C-alpha cells in the first residue's frame, strides 16, 4: 500500500489549484487522482471561461477579486503571461435587483473598476445587444479566462514540484478507521493511504463523502452552453454580456458567440455514462438559440457549431465549501465552487493550502467557508 501525506480526489480547477499551492511545501508527498484520462477534462474544462469578479456576497467578492488578480499576474511557475484577457463584462439588471446592485456597488467603492452605462454607451460597447436593461454596469477589468492555459499550467507546476498525478483512476470509496479517513480505495481494489484526503471532485464529491458518513450537502446542477457558427458581424472586441432578468449571457468565441441560457437543473452525476459528464439536452440547446434570437441583433440567425453540458456544484448559501469535515477527521473539502470556480480557483487553492498547512489566514473568511455550515441539519434549518 502506497502512503502519502495528502491524497486529492479530482483533477479540475479545485483539485489542481490545491495541489499546486500545497506543492510549495516540497517535503509533502501528494497524489492527485482523476477519473478522466487527462486532468481538466471535466466540468472545469467545459466552463464558460468568464472572469466575473463582482458578486453581491462580500465573501464571494473577496475570493473572486483575489482570484482575478492572480489570473492577471500569475505566480511563479504558472507562466509569464496573464491568464485572462480583460475584454470587459457588462451586467444588465432590472427592478429591485437594479436598485440593490447599484447600492451595493456604491458601498463597495470600486473606483475605476465599474462604470454605469447609459443606453448610448451600452450600444457603443455592445452593439449586438437588442435588450434594453433598466441599468447596465461595465466591469472593464473582467473578461475571458484562458482555461486551457490555466489548467495545463497548474498541472505542469504541480507535477514539476513532485505531485503525482494519476489519471484514469476512479475513487470507489474513502478508507475509514472509525471516524477517521485514512486514504482512498480505487476501483479495482488498490488503496492509497493518506494522512489527509481532499475532496475536490465537483459534482461527485458529495456522493463520495456521504458513503463514508459525511453530512455535507452540496447541489450538483447542469448548465448548457453552445458556440454559434462563425459570423462576419461578430467582433472579438465585444465584452461578455450578462442579462440577469433574461437568464442569458454571451461572449465572442472562435468567430461566433458562446451563449448560455443559465439553466440550473439538479442532476445526479452517478447516472451519467461511465467517464462522461452530463449529456446535452437538445431542448435546452434550442432554448439558448431562442433567447439569442430575441435578445441579440445584427448577428444573423444563430446556428450551433457545437454544444455541451457541464456540472456546476452549488451550496445552500452560494459560498464555497472549504475546510475540514465536521465529523470525519482527516477529510478536507474543496468543493461547491458553483459559478465562481474559474474566477476564484487560484485563490481557493491558496486558501486550502493555508488551512491544510496551518499557515496564517483570515479567520473570518475561514468561518464563512467552513463546511460545517453545510452539514445536513444546518442546511435543513436554513442556517
């Protein structure tokens, strides 16, 4: 039986960022186990690749802004070029939401980081948007994340620092001695012993933890995206546009538009075909096209070049699940990143490493992300 200091389950942004951050401690023996043939091939690789640093929740805002800074100026070992293209993000809101967001932006005091747009300015920045939101806000520093470069650089940096990456390996169960997690057992029977096991398996994390007796509640959901065929009218200079009331966002991609109708249906990843993520629902792909045709103009009838579906794992309060399991010693969670995974991933990895290595950290932030708040009884009580 091989023995490690840390075994990480999951090779998406959460697992890779945690492995990278932990690998600075060169004396640790770390293994990362990923069920797919390559790391980053799951939901992280299927994301919309949008950097959105502002969030109503101050905890999420703190983490995504810190993550955005790391993408703009990558730490040593993650390459010399920025991992994000700051093409900007326009958010359109209505009604009470418009007033609340305006008030929150004023309280957040983000000089130079946000601009409220007049209708004329919105038309100048995003001439393809036919919808007329009550208020529109422009975040010029946000933009498009180079997901391939981000995930590959994390894997390379972790491997170069001695992390063992095992792909094509599925974790069957956690190995427990009483109420202590002591490793993982792979399909086929091989056991990897570890002082700490990090659950960073996205939509699959809760099921793995539950089989060992964890009470942590997460909510795996699916989200469909598509890219339209190339169109001469599409400009790569256009910002990402997010129309909240309509539940629609889009951005330039490969000469067409990447678009999403913001579906959020509950799914059970255990029902997916072996080694695959959520299958595409043609009805939801058609819904994206209908919204695009209604909300956009001047880009011709949108036609699908490719479509896909990924899993976004949510929590009861919309914040990440990061820290030790409240009941099982030796089990640590880095999960439930929801729609913030790519924006916040690097910072989440750093926070996880600080906790695991008992380094100085923000105690208030630690409490806000503590998995104990997501234990079944607390979630049922609405705490």
